């Protein structure tokens, strides 16, 4: 006996119609989504704008209150990875990039090109670069001056930073530039000695003597070299807070014992003599123990910090 299955043609047609409608709606949704978020043409590098992020030394996020601030400006180079960095003829030549508190922007839109590139950046921005290998640079002799919205303070203008990112190609994603310090930093803490009467003043003036403030900078390697013909001068340190002071120093070695740190407070001068080696990218911590007798100042070298940040 043959078994005959009843087939409901109406149900089959309704199911097929529903399936067709669902597919159509899905395609329509995908089409609308693509229209609302146009994709960047990855096939043509010259149509892709460059974007950059910058990470301050010793800070994991790209901008914090201890790091870059609004209106800070870096200088940017982008050059072919198989060619040396030059003053001109590269894809991007000493382009000023300004931070608005969130993003870094140039005065014009920068575009990628085909190929592989290296990016180099430094801070603070220098207008009119004269040499890639031996760019003149000087730390400020008065680093106690304050930073304003119009001008960097003496300390900030002296703290030269450098970043390099190699082997990059055109991408819609931002290139992260991780900066490092290339100068040296001396941090001085004034400590009250056992025989010092009264409270330790918080308005002292601290001087760093006998260092050479001039250098040349290799903008491709990120290296500062002391000016061999430079004169030894005196730097007024920055007052960080309370009894702590600091100064940015060109990396160098003081071979012979000579006046190095001087503290003036309450009309009295305390002078400390020493040899010293200021290492690149290093913060040197020094405690000065102040006595009632200016001739009995003691020093305690507290150590070194590599790649310091301003919250140390």
C-alpha cells in the first residue's frame, strides 16, 4: 500500500516568503550600516590621514596631569625606513603638532604614502632646525621661571624629550610615540640637621654651579652631547614643592671637585663641592642635610631613577 503524505503548499509558500523577506532585511541593514560608517580606502595610502598619540615618559596613559598639557607642541619627522633622516625631502619635515588636551593636530592634514616609514619626534618644538645630527640646544639658566599659557617655564623648556617609532606603514590607527628624557635631572631635598634651629624654610634659592648648559642633539638617535667648547655656568633650580628643588642638566661629567650645589636661605649661603656624573635619561637624587654652621653641610646621595616622571 502506498502511503500518501499530504503537503500543505500554502505553508511552504509562506515559509519561503518569510525567508526571502528576512534575507532582504538583513542585506538592507548591512547596507545602511556601511553607509553610516564609510570605510577608509586602505588600498590607497595617499588618501589615509596620519594620526598620532604621545605617551609622556614614565606614564602609561598618553596624557595625564603629570604629562603633556594643552598647547604643548612637538616636532615631527616621518622618513622612509631605508633612508637617513634629513632636514628636507622626507614625508614629514619638522611638522609642529599641538596638543589640545585630547588630540595632537598639525596645521594641515598629513597623509601617508606607499612604503615603510620611521617616525621621529621631540619636545619642546624648535622652529628652524639647522642640523639633524648636531642641532644646537641649551638648557635654561633660570629654571625657576613658571610655565604660562603663552610660554614654557625654564624647567619645561630645558627638559628635552625624544620618541621614535620604526617600521610603520599607512594605517587609519594612530601611531603611538613613546617619549623618553634625553637630558639629566638633579633633584635636591633639603633636610633639617640636628643642630638647625627653627623650621626649614620653603623659599630657599638653589643653584647648580659649574655645568655646561649647551649641547648638540642628534634628532635621529635621540642623543644629547655636551658642547665640548661650552663654558661652565650656574643654573637656578626649579622649586618643586616644600623643600624639594630640581634642575635639568646636560649629560656630562665633572671630573674635579668643585662648587656644585649652593643653597641660599635666610641670608645664609650653604655650599657643597663635589665631583659628579650627570647621566642621560637619569634623575639623580641628593639629600642636603643643613646645619646651623654653613661649613658643615652634609650630603646623602639617594640614588638614581631611570626614565623619571614628574610625579616622582
